[in-house]
C-alpha cells in the first residue's frame, strides 16, 4: 500500500483567500474581521493552520479590498461597494 498524499487547503494561497474573503463580504456573510474569523474557523484552512496567526493576512486582504475600491470601512465594519452600470 502506498503512503497517502498530503491534502492542502485551496485557500492556502493569498490570491484564493482574497477572492474568498471578497465574495464573503459582497454576499453579506462577513461584516468585520471578527465575523470573517467566525466564518474562516469552519474551513479546512483553519484546521491546517491551527495556532498560526492569520489576523495580519486577513487584515491585509481587508485593506487591499478597500484600496482597490472593492469595499469600504465604516467604523469597525467593512462593507461592499456597489458597482453602478451607466
């Protein structure tokens, strides 16, 4: 019998996690960093990175979404920006 292959989370790359976080914000599942971690705690990525600090990475992704005009911060909340078609 051969050895089992390692399984890794597809959210392990920053690009994949960025898309996942942005879609969670846009869909209204996530409103702040606390609700983001409540959501992420139910993923395989969270299981794999037990004890690893993801706060900085998620915060950087929130900041990236704001800088790129994909979301905006309001107090401690992060809100999606609506795109208007003209």
